[in-house]
C-alpha cells in the first residue's frame, strides 16, 4: 500500500504544475476539498469521531505543518520545476533522522545518520555539480526552488514524525479529516487577515483548473493522505520517509514526458538525484538483511 501511495504522490507535482493557482490558494483548495471528502466518507460510514480539546489542538497543529509543507513544495515547483522540487524533497529522511529521536526520546540511529550523510552529499552534487540547473535557465530560480523544497522537506519531517505518534492512539481517517480541515480554516483566516481574502475574485478558480484540482483533492490528498497515515501503524516515520524517496523517480520521468524540454535536466542534477534516491535501495537492502535472521529463527521454532 505504501508503494502504491508513492506512485500517486509521483503525480502530485505534475498536478501542481498543471494548476494555474498560486501555491497558497492551491493548498487551500486541496485541504478544503480533500478534508471535505474524507468527512463525507466518514459520515456515510457513521465513523465520525470527536477529539478532546487537548488532542484537537495537537491534531490541528499537525495539519498546519502539512499545509505549510505543501505550500513550500508547490512554491518550489512554481519558481523552478517539478524535477528540482521532487529531487530536493527526497532529503526528508535527513530531517526525520534528527527529529524522530527527540520526539520518541531515543538515541540517534547511526545508520540513519550515515544514510542522511549520503543524501546530503547527493544534494551538494545536485546543487553544485556539472551543469547544475539544467532546464532552469535562471540560476537564482533554481536555488530558490531548492531552498523552498528543503523547507518543505523539513516541514514534512515534522509532520510525519508527529503523525506517527498520533496514529498509534487515534483513528487515521478522523485524523485526516481534522488535519485537512484545520489547515483549511487556518489558511482562510490568514487570507482574511491579509485582506486579500475579502476580495471575491481571490476565491475564484479558473474552469481549466477544476479537473486537476479535483484529482489532487480526491486521489492525491483524501485517499493518499489517509492511507499514508494508516501505514504508519506498522512502519516508522523514517522508513515511510525513505520509501517515499521513490516519488522523484516517477515524477521526474513523468514530468519529462509531459512537459518536455522545460523538465529535462543536465548530468550534475541527475547524478545528485541518483545518489539521493539510491539511499532508498540501500536502506531497503539493509532492513531486509536485518529481518532475515529473526525470520529464519521464527521458522525454525514453527
């Protein structure tokens, strides 16, 4: 299920580029429509649950972290391209490896730290390697895109780690409902305070955007967001974040096929991206190797 979700996530950047709305409004409609769909699904199944006030504010806070992560992510796509945003977002495990021990009060995992070091090396190659920038002609836009994607990765790490705690105690579907709708409410409040939300034209969505926005809200948000929380019941935040590193593989290939030359990068970028994403396979191989002795011992007992 996690890898199926990753395939869906691979389309998120594509949809973000196809939608003409700016990052803030795009995320508002994403969380508002996505949260509404989850709430409707829960009402039909009569599974809507209430949270105690002390829990509610924590869930809402996590939803705001998720929204901030998406705003930074889509802003990165808008100023650079899908390939830059997705490749840089794959640094999320670096931040998780630092944040998760603080939240769960455990020691740093040496292997996670080493893996994070490899990812950082890949990021440096991506940033400063031969012909860095590629299809992004303006290098300031390229670096702005990388910076925004790094911010998105850090926020994603906070969101994933906090959610891994909440999902152990609460229903994932109801967590999704409250997180998404809380984010929509906070964004709406921010728009009103800024004044731009008072203008009705600000809330209008171009007709051409509704199809892509509908897919983003339903498939890539309501369904994928709900299921990504569900799988955290059996997987750690770090393992989930590393597996999601496969997202750039799908997104970069799809973006090159759909958008053509504006998404095709040069050698330095692909070398750095390969180092970052290659950490996925190393982590998977190490985890599989660690499981083999215990699995064999279990078989012997049976």
